[in-house]
């Protein structure tokens, strides 16, 4: 990858976390890039429509062009069309947030969701971002389908993130991840409490095709005040059925035939 292309993607990926944008100097410092080179790069990204600059304060921020590309791709792939009815049924049955993450190379990315909660606390994190494998039910569900060696390689490649961004139960080493994976294999689905976020619980099951390939993970997540450990365990049968239904319907999407 050329240096310019790599730097461009670094800028775009970095700005995802800053919807209000960041000034030139801050971006250059955060990405450890020369100020002049950063300015040229930002100017080019503005010219081709991936960034815009605030007319008064000067911060550089993402436009919706990347979002538009992603949504168009998902629409054309048919993923949402084939999965939405299954997610809607599971959300209605569980009363919590249901999401589908798809496997794309070494990453899991949430691409579809259904909100089952109708009141009280609503849990609805951002979509379209890569899933942290070590600290999420989706990640554990996927990692548990492979050998510990392969799982460790993926986790090492991605890292554990910043401890403050996760709950107090988040593992900080592969040794701490392995018990989660063993429990997932024994139970048939992943279950976490206070791991991805404080006060939140989640369950996840792998979507596996007839040929054994794992193409995604379906999850249910909600506040522990309502979505208790007992409730999470009780959703297991419906969760696994949804994973089976998604595997059967996935043949209608060209994404899963790649």
C-alpha cells in the first residue's frame, strides 16, 4: 500500500470517533504525521468529497460519502433483506437489541439490527464498526468456532483496546479470553456480563453454513438491570434457532457466496 493511501485511510478511520471533527494540528499530532503533509492530505480528501472543513472553526470532519457507499453495498448484497425478518422475530421475543455481524476476512462488522425494547433503558451502540473480538459476545461466539491457536492469532492481530473503553470484566490477555471460549463451546452460545460495557449483558451465536463455514454472528444485548444472567440464559434456544434460520436464508445473499 502506498504511503499516501495508507495515510488517507488512517485519517478516515481516526475521524470516525470524532463526529464534530478535529483541527489540522490535532490530527497531525494524533497520527504522528508532518503538519504540511497532513494539510495536503486533508485538502485532497476534501476535494474528492470524503471530508469537509467547518467554515468557521476549521475542523475537518467526515462527510456521509463513506456511509453512503457502505449502505449501498449492503443493499446490493441482500444481507439486510434476508436477515431482517429473523432479527425482528428475535427482537420481539427477547425484548432487547438484536444485531447481526458478518465475517469479513479477519473482522466482524455489525450490519443489521432490530430493537425489541419499547421503553426504559435502550441499548443501541453504533453500527458499521469492527467488533472487538476479545471483549464482546459476538467476538467470543466467533472465536469459539476455531482452535485456540487461531483465535489467539486473531486477538493478537486486533489487540484488546483501551481498558477504560470496556467493562470491568473485560479480559486483558488471551489467557483470560480462553475461559470465555470454553464456556461458549460448552453452552453453545456466548454470554458476557459487564465485559463489553459496564452494566450491560449480551449473548451471541455463530451463523454456520452447512459446509461448516461461519459467516456471521447474531447477538442479543441489553442492560443487566433488565437483561439478567437468567434471562440471557433463557434466550439461548431462540438465539440458536435464529442463527440456524439466518444460515438457511443466507444463501439468498451473494455476500455469503464469495
